[in-house]
């Protein structure tokens, strides 16, 4: 189930920013799939789906923005950890600037019409 606010479907907004959100979550510490999903949800992206996050991780890895390593687990299967590499950090910086510019523009548009939060 997804939430629509007026006519804005939050699942569509998530699709546009999930790469950036995953890169941001990995900025300060590496993580495995479920850990990354949990961190995104705790940050306020409750509607993000498991499959979307795992697909994003695979895509970012294939694009050369993440590295991976495996950590053995005593209580279950080994965990594949994802980490930002230099290219991923560069992409996070570029995408973050793009997002801030876009958000500033949207905030200005909404303020002009008395709709700002």
C-alpha cells in the first residue's frame, strides 16, 4: 500500500530519490541489505520496499559506485556488506547538490503560492 498526498504518490517520489537515499545511508557506515532497508525506514522512508532497495544496491554496485564484502555470521547466512567507494562518494556529492537545488526550487514555488510547510 502506498500513500497519496492529494495527487502526489509517494512511491513515485521514492523512485526518483532512492539511489540518493541509499548512497546517503552508506555515507558514514557500511551496511548489508536488511540493515540499509531498516536505516532508510528509520530515517522516515517507511514505504520503501525490500525489492526496491535490493535492486538499487545491485544497480549501484553494477555502476561502480559501491564495493561489497562478505562477513561470516555465527547465527545465519553470511552477510554481504555494501560500502561507498570514491566514485560513490563523488556521485553522492553531485546528486546531493542536484537534490538541494531541486528542493529549493520546489520550496520557492510552494512559498509563492502560500503552500510551504
